C-alpha cells in the first residue's frame, strides 16, 4: 500500500523559511506542445470533456508515474510538485527540503473506463514505504511523503474510506502497531517537473529505478 506507515509525518518548514520560487514556469518544464511519451496525448489541459484528474504522492515520481500511465482509460500523466509553499520550484530546490513541495504524479483519466477506486487500488498495491531505509529517508526528505490529493468530495470520500479499510487490513494481518499517516488533502496547485522527469521510466535508456516497497498486505477486496 502506498499509504505511508511510520510514527510521525515528515517535518515541514514554516512558510517564511521556504524558498521564494518564481512567478513563471521553470525553464526546463515541458513545452505546451509536448505529448506524453506513452499515450501520445497532450501534457497540458484543457482536457477532453469528461476527463477527470487524480494526484498522488508516492515517493520518487519516476516509478509511481509508470504504474498509471499504461492503464486502460488513462489519457495522460504528468509528474511535478504540489502541496508545498515555493511556487514553480526546480527539482534541485525541492530536493533541498526548502520548498515543502511533494513529488507527485497527476493522472488524467476517463472515469467511464477506469474509476478513481481503480487508481486508489494501484496506489494501494504499490508500497507502504515501510523498510527502515525508507522510514529514515522520508523523515529527512519531505518531498517523498505519501499523499492522496483529491479534486472533489467524491474523491475525498473514497480516499478516506480506503485509508480506514487498509488500516483495518493491517490490524487483521497482525500489524496493529503500524499507523497510516498518508496525507489526504485537497489538491493544490500543480507545478510541472522538468521535461526529463516526465515518463522517465518508460523512456529508452532510463535507469528503471523503483523505490516502491510492498508490505505484502493486500488492499481489501471490498473496496
């Protein structure tokens, strides 16, 4: 499950201590004409009528994007930064820990083909980021914190329900001491990451990096 399980959330900086950022997109962001490497569809809206958006924080966005981009019903995906303070940050600024931003994957999807619940199950099946290395890494790097960032009340309801159900599943598996601290928040402004990060794992020559670590407790079938 990509719900993040540990003793306490990553520490964020006071807003006044964050980098100022910029009022314009970063120079290395994908151009407006860029298409998704996998789907061939646009990377920028407006999206076709009927499409919806979802956004998740799952650690490094290279591997998380690759889980969603090949799903039936997914129109486009983009990676970027959200839920922080510094506007239009660069990758280096986000990694410095001085922006409060999260590495996120945004999914544009057709709900007639793939539902938000389907996306939550992918989020859930991926990982808990539970190993000691990941606990220490995320504690030190707030950009890797786990989050479900909803765009409407229906998504909020589904996210809260899924967290509750997975917490119960952990208890049933004898993991009562593991508490989910995944953020569930309204989706903030999305800032595009640099073009070379987009669909990174799907491109030839990529390192095929994946930091996802499944816990081994399946998402409840009733969800």
